[in-house]
C-alpha cells in the first residue's frame, strides 16, 4: 500500500500513528498517511530555521535554477502525479473543460516556472546629493503552508514556490484527506533543494495549531475554510506572524438582460461545476434576469443531465465524486433544505448509488437570498439559479454576503458588464468567465474570504518584509 511519509531535513520519517487515505470514487483505502507528533513539528521548524541563512543568501538566479530543475522533475513525473491527485481527490484525469488532474499537475509546473522567473529588484526612491534611499525586499524566515483537499498539489505549489523563491524556508502541512501527491512533490523537491529548505509534516487540527502557535514560524500561508482561518489568525498573535488567508467563498454571477443564453450556459456550467464545484472561486450563486430566467434554467439543467460523472481514472469522465463523506453530507443537506423550502430541482438532487461519494449535478430554481443554498457555501455540484428584475437591487443582493472572494458578470455589452463588475465586493471580478487564475495576476479575497493576495509580483511581496536603507552623502 502507498505510504505518505513526512520529510524533515531531507530525511523521510514514519510514525506508528497512521491515518487511512480513501479514494473517494471507491471508498477504498489506497494509502496510509504517517501522522507527525509535536517533536516532529519542532524538528521540521528547526530544520527550516537552520537552512534559512544559507538559502536566503543565495542569489535570485541560484534559487531560480533550483526551482526550474524542480519544474523539470515534475514534468518527468507528470503521469504518476496525475494518478495520485485523481486517486486522492476524486478529480478526473481530464475533467470538465479540461479541468482535472492533468491541469492540476500542468498548472503546478507552469506556476513553478513563471514564479521562479519573477524578480523583486531594489527600488530607489531618492538618489541625489543629499542621500540615496533604497527599498530592499527581505525574506521573512520560516513559512508554514497549510493546505486544503480540493486542489492539493496546485495549492501547495502556490504556497511553496513563491516562499522559496524569495529566500524563505518552508514547512508544509497538507490536508489529511489528500496528503499523497504533496508527499511525492516534497520528495522530488528535496532531490534538487538543500536539506531543510522544504520540510513536510502530516496531521490535522493539532499539527496545524502547533505550526500556527510556533514561535519560530514567521508566516502562515493558509488556504481553507473561514472558521479555521480565524483560529489560525488568533493563534498567530503569539509572535505576530505575517498571514495570507485564502478562505471560503460564495461567489455570485450576474447575467445581464439580452444575453446569449445558448452561448453563455456551457461557460457558466463549467465555471460552477468543474471539480464538482469544489473550488474556492467557483460560481456558487447565479442571478439571472426574469426575462431569460426560464431559458437559462432549462439550458443549465440540460447540461447537468448530460455531463459524464464517474471514477476519474476512467476515460471521458468529466466530474468525479465529492472528495469526502462530510462534504457530501453538506451538499445533500443544502439541497434537501432547498427542496423543503419550495425550491424546484430541475436536474439531479440525489446521491449516487453504490460506492463512492457521488452526488448528481444539480440545478435548483425558485430559491432566493435568505435560503440556505443561496446564503451558504455549498462547495459541491449544486447551483441555485436566482431570479432578479432590477440591476441595482441584484448588485446589492450579490454583495449582501459575508464572503468576498470572486464575482462575475455575463453579457455581450462589455462596458455595461464592467460597470457592474466594479461594484461587486470581491477580490477578483470576471466578465464572461469565472474563477480563471494565472501566475502573473493577483488573486485573493476580501471580507471573510480572507486577506492578502497570491500570484505575480504582488503575491511575491507577501513573503517579504521591507528594509529601507538610507545612505546619507
Ligand atoms: P479546513 O479549514 O477544514 O482545512 C484546511 C487545512 O487546515 C487542513 O490542512 C487542516 O488540517 C488544517 N487545519 C484544521 N484545523 C486547523 C487549526 N486549528 N489550525 C491550523 N490548521 C488547521 O478546509 P477544507 O475543508 O480542507 O477546505 C475547504 C474550504 O477551503 C472551503 O471553504 C473553500 O472555500 C476553502 N478554499 C479556499 C480557497 C481560496 O483560495 N480562497 C481555495 C481552496 C479552498
């Protein structure tokens, strides 16, 4: 059986305490995850601390060349990594609109290469006969990365590569639901990185809180739920850790009147249902003008009924299972509550038969703000389609949510759509798209979706502190 060991100071470690890793498509245990204890966490942080002086003083180009080597190693091992991601997360190899584990591993490679190529040069803000003032960007020290289960490898790469590139050392803790691909990634990375630069520990709440309370950890980069983000923020006060918190979302999409429903429906369906809706910035509430409401509902229901659901290792499967039994129960409870509240289930609405955490792709009409399926993050394959009549009112409804991750506006009138998009309270707004990210464009949430951004130069800066150097002449 596959073993997800942890790795400290370049050496892999096992534990007597293990947890089962379940393939969500079959409910079979396919790997054992070795759980770290307090001593392991302390050792991992010490290893990272000891590696910091050497790693942080390498040149940008030296660090870049190691990271480029890592990207090549990921490329060489792509089929294996794809298989691990599919087995642990349930995500299909190909997936709806090509969004599957191939994209997760391919994206991890692309992000590594792009991020390694960024530079944060010294800024000179004054240089005259009086003085020269330079702004230097310095690494923070040990960064702890805590990741969720929905995009396990990609999110680990999003955390780790910018931290390493700016000269920090890292301890990563993946979700215990999906520790396998990250373990393999860290193993491959340790073949090209000096020992101690990237360490891995395994576990859940306890190991996470050991990291967030640790005095020698300078920053936490966390992607996960809002309640956990709040706990990490409290725990981090112990030594005033820097934080980037990428938390939950309940993204609204607004379809403006006179839209081309035939053209937009497949794009909207993909934006909402890829990875079974288990994406932080998936479209989770769709507002459609009353003039096109029925047409859009029918088009989406048709797509939901025809999408291919199954074991992601099989060819042609577009949507896999939910990643875990708890998430399946959340989706089930929200759809059941919509049904009880007079919601009309136009497609889906049932659990799958047999093994696996499957739930039918579900389209729900006749629900509105105040109903649970609209107000709460479903993080699954169930989209509420909500009717509106007035544009100002719908913008207010889209914003009347504690989350502020992403939002979208759908229309062929790009000017009108931009005006609406700029009024949405969210960190990223898209027009005729939703959830698309790229390595050079900043991405992050506002309100209770967290703070700080990832990606591009803005994201890179979050792993540094400023030192201002004034040279008096
Ligand atoms: P979660 O908060 O339950 O767990 C995330 C990670 O935190 C896991 O590794 C877990 O072991 C760890 N953890 C749990 N308790 C901890 C504690 N007290 N201290 C430190 N670490 C702790 O989230 P999840 O269920 O794995 O992920 C789903 C959630 O993540 C959804 O709400 C989703 O919207 C959000 N998410 C957000 C983004 C984003 O970029 N904003 C991306 C993906 C997922």
